C-alpha cells in the first residue's frame, strides 16, 4: 500500500467532502445490509451458524493477517459475515438483560469513536470529561445524592462498580492498604442471589473467596436481614472485620430488591452493641437502579396515565428502591435498562471526596495529570486508558428524558404482568417464583402440580428438588434449541432453598422471560404462550415416559 492509500483509511484532517462521503457510504452499506438480515418473526439476524467445537477449530486454523490489506468493500463483507446468526432484539428476544442499543446511544458512541479521546485526562479527552461530569451530576440528583458532594465515573460494567466500591471500603478503613496490603481478617457480605461480581472482587483484592459470606434470601429473593445480622455477629465475635456489604437492588435473575435502609439499620445497631466502625454499603443497582426514576413520580396524579395494575407494580418497586440513596456507593449499567451500547456503566460514590483515597500521586503519572492546564484527571480509576462512554450515556439521557425512561420501564412491568397471568392460567404445573414485578418473570415447571410454595417453605425433599431441576433442565434444552423463534433465558441458580431431609441448601433451576426489547408488548403474550405450550408438553410427556420406564424396571426387579 502507498502512504496515500493508508491515509484514505482514516477520516480526513480537513473535513473534505470526498472522504466524508466515503465514510458515510461504508456506514450506509453496513447499516442497510444488517437491516436486510432482520426478520420480526425471528430473534436473530439472518441464518444461524453451527457454532460447534469444529467451527471454532476451523477459525483457529484458517485465520491469518493478510499480507496486503483488503479494500474496505471487502472488509465490510467480512463484517457482515460476522453478524449473521447474531441475536437481535425483535419482540421475540426475551432472554436475560441484553438490551438493544438505542439510536441516541449509538449516536453518542459514534461521537465517542470519532473524537477517540482518552477519558483519563481532560487534556486528552475533554468531550468525555465534560459528559462524565454532567451525567454524574444528573444521576446523583435523580437518585437522591447530594450532587455537590457525590462523584463518580464510567467504568467496566457492574463488576467494575462493585470492585471500586470494595477498593473504597478498604481505603476508608485502611488508608495505607495500597502500600502495606490488607489485613487477613476482612469479610464481605452479599445475598445468595447477588451477582458473582463480588466473588471476583474478593479474589482480586486478596481478601479471598472464603471471606465472602453469602446471606440467605427471603421469598421475594431479597436479602434476609435477620440472617445478615446473625452472620455479621458471628464474624465480629470470631475476630473478623466486616468491611463491605453489597445490597443488590434488582438481582439479575429475579429482580429481588434488597432493602438498603434495613441493611444500614443493622449496621447502626451493631455499631452500638458491638462497637464496630461503619461498614461500606454498595447498592448494586446496575439493573434495578433505573427504577429510581419513579422516586419523584406523582402516583396520585399519575401524569403518564399508567393502568392501575401497572401503577401498583411500579409503586411496589419504589417502596424498596427509594432507599438506594442511603448506600455509600451505587451504579447504573446503562447498557442494561439505559438502552446504550456496551460498555456504558456509571459508578457513583456518595462521598465523592473519598475517591481521593484511591488516587495516585502526581509523580506516579508523570506524562498525564494536573499541570498548569487541564483540571480533570481520573488517577483513582483502575483503568488507565478510559473510553469516553459517558458521551453515549449523556446522549441517551438527553433523548429519553425522565418520562421516556419511565414509559419504557413501565412497559416492562405491563408486559410481565400480562405474561404471568396468562402463563399460570394456561399451565397449572408452572409457577412464577419471583413475586417482585419488574422486567423479568422467572418460571419453574413441575411434573404434576405447581409446588413452589412447598419448596420455598423447605417442605420438599432433596430428591424432589433435584428431579424438578432436571425437568427444568430439559425445558432449557428445548427453549435453547428453538431460540431462533423465541429467545428465552434460563438459570441454574435463581435462589437457594432448604430441603426437608438435608442440611444443605439446593439451587433452583428455572426459565426466564425477560422483556428487554422495546418491541415486546402486551399484545404478543398469546403468541408467546402458544410457543411455550408444545415445548412444555414435550417435557412433561418425556417425564411421564421416564416414570413409566422406572416403574417397569422396579416391577422386574421383584
């Protein structure tokens, strides 16, 4: 390639129309071709690829950097081949919290890419720094933090937020831990329904997974406050130091909402009775935090005219979500319910000044930082190079506004209410096992009758629990096989339950209906039930045949 050909692979330095049109033509073709793969009656783009082990083995063998670069038309062809068979958010995409990137989110991310600044320092990334300060202030005000004292930054997912919260918890109690290391008797706490982010964080900080205490959950999948207090006391009396509690405000699988106020009350009582210092509470609000947008909604006047049952559902969420501002830190995964592209997560600290405990000394970062120019340097982040994802967040907040987000969040509730009603009416052997309404309904299949009430009360045997789990495993396989038509989610640990014949607690398998697409509406529920009907019937029929075979084998043994 000649140097001039290489230069053509970059946006122009002078904004000339020829190079501008060249880039626009490539983008136009890419968007048009991807759109041509869309089919509202499927949940993927184009046709599925058989992605077995041999598929990836062949990729390993065949992939090589070309000696001479391809022309951009050929590169676009290669990119279009990549997206074939990729999941896509039609109304049939109802799996987990994998949302669609909205147009404002895409435009914001495109802006980020075009200027390609490093959000580490405002000298290198002024657009990102400006957007970051704005969105931190916006979300602090919405959630109920004092925006003059709070601060934060965009980070690498809810995991990054949980990890930063733990770093802050350690630094507040042991300011010299960065230099001297951490004590060996620190403990962290989270519910059995919490995301595994904290598990990775305790491993990474050196606290160790054996010092992560799992707290039982209640019937609504929120943290059992009595069990939390008991386990805190046990750790304290054994000489341990509780340093960090993650209160999940909207669990990934079942949308269980831990009550942050009750968690803080438990800490306050132990400070009085056991003389402990305060414990940092991080609200893992990556998913559910967006429902804080209803904290200021006038439920009496109901200005957006939500239906009565939807209003009741939203009010029940607000009842618990209103306490999220009591947490010492929290987060918003905008790539979840914020409708922006990956990766756009926001971490907020109630005391923004505490981030200084994590900051590096200026002499440690000699080529970036505060000089006579530039006044925004994020040396407290774990990342060095930082993408300015705050721009995409800013664009989405500007485009949707509070009411736009309230509408889409309310629709998740509306759709799930309709789904639950039709599901349990149509299938007497199915139970919705997460009572908290929100964007997800978790349902568990049984053999002869719905037995969730017995299971959650600890009245089922370990054998019965495991047999029901295997029944649901079979349903997983059928739903996964047919995911092109309707893409459902599933999980092998919605929660943990006790059995009537064992000291162990057992995981609960269940399928998930996650209404994450903006195109999934109440009118689609009959179609969804019709999709589930033959597949549930197939699982139940298989279970009957297995039972009959077991009976015959038992007869022969006598």
